[in-house]
C-alpha cells in the first residue's frame, strides 16, 4: 500500500466549532454542544428522562470529590480521574473511599454523561434531531473548500464534521479510507458514514484524523487481525456505552493504545507539510501538553507554511495559538482572524484554496 500522503491544507477543529454550528445559533437547543469550561452546566440542562440516572451519577461523583462549590472543567475532571486511577493501580493498597473499581465506575459514568450531552445537543444520527434536520452550513462550507488528501485534525468526540463530510463532499470523502486507519480492509460499518461516490483507495479521500477518538468508533481491538468497527448511531446503544475515547491528560500514553500512534504521526506530518493551517473553535488547554507538543514539534522548522486562519471569539485563545505558532509565523506568513465560525464560513473557499 502506498505511504500516507497529506495535502497542503490542515484544518484543526476544537469544541468551539461544534458550539458555533449554525443549528446552535437558532436558539432552539436547551442543552448546547459543550465547551471545556461549561460541560457540567450543559449536563444539567438535559431534559430527557432516560439520561437522568447518568446525570445524577456524574454530579454525585463530582460532589464527593470536590464538594458543593466546585468550579471544574471537563478536562480537569478527566485528568484528575486518570491521575487517581494511575495512583491506585500503582498502590498495593485497595482500601479507602475511592478504590480502583470506584474510580473506573466514575470514569464510565463521565463518558456516559459526555455521550448524553452530545446526543442531546449534536446528534446527527436521529432524523428528528435539530442537528440532522437543520445541518450546519458552516461545516458544509468548510468541507466543500477542501480537496482530497487535505486533512482535518479534530479533537472533538461528536460527529458533526463526519456528517458534513458524508453529505457535502461528492467524490471527496471515504469513511473507509478517510479516517486514515491502518489496513482499511479491516474497517467495518463504514457504509453508514460514507460520502456520495466515495473514492476507493489510499490518498484519494479528504482525511479526518480524530486524535481524541470518536463516539462513532467502537473500542479498537488489541489484535490487529480483528476489524475496526464504526457505529451508525453513535449515541443509541443497548447496555453500556462502548466507544474509543482518549481523555485529555497531562501525560497522555498515546503509544499504549492501538491505532492512535499512527494517527498522531499522520497529524504531525500533515501539520509539518501544510501551506495553509486553519484553527476553528480550537484552543490550547493547559491539561493537554501532548497537543501543544505536537504543534511545537511539527512547526519547529517551518518550510511550507504560507497562511494561518484562526476562528475563535476569545482574544486570549487567539493570542495563545499565535504564541505557539510563533516560530512558524516568521517570514511573512499571513494571519487572518475571525470571531465566529459564521463570520469565516463565506470566505473559506478562498482562504483554504490553492
């Protein structure tokens, strides 16, 4: 099989891309696609009764750990749980209020809570959901501006960009090849996420590298001979929810999980070779040093970069992106900034073009 070969444009998506979606701006949603800072607020806005046990479980866990006046982000809580689990695994003692089984159950409840929030706010599988009935034209404009081999690097667990690719990229997106999984012949269930007239073969699709995993991915098998399975309905399952998720943490053991080392390696290569680099709703968070390291290493010796697009409403976040990219911005690299996804969408064809 030919080596993986990315194109000249890389788009980086963060939680703000989902929060800035067109169907969110209509104001019809009570529970919104969460940002890192307001996940627990959005969790408490869910009104669907079948999620109530999950909501209560997550909130009770947080109250047990932090007390009633907690001020906590999603990534801080993820990181704390992972650190506590690592500590317990390394300890010979199993005594105490938070044993290994307790912490693993808390982690499972948090993932269930995350799934519930995204189902309530961004479900593209159900025909009657707002996200499906009124799809985002901004995401559509983004994928329409891309060409085969160009790359989307996403840190979002939801499937808004996956849905935009399968519905707006005639002949440019293949779920079998576009996720850049090794051995595409092993991928099962890709038909549910396939684009129209999907290309067949390596390096013929737009690439979507979801470096923190995705709710439409079943857990990766440790045996490389077994299939990689995609789920048609990311949020609707019987029994326990099972999906491939990499929680943010200070020291992420990417190398210990199957498939992810190759995806991160692809991302580094794509960023290093990019002529155009766009950040949509993305910010560098203190809890995820692995992501910062990825960009610092890939752009340490910039040779190709010509333009950078930043879409983020927060001045501090825009400044942080420019700071991390500073070595690559020398030498006349053009930087274009927008506050909102809606503001940038009409210009993406020109900004991401050749």
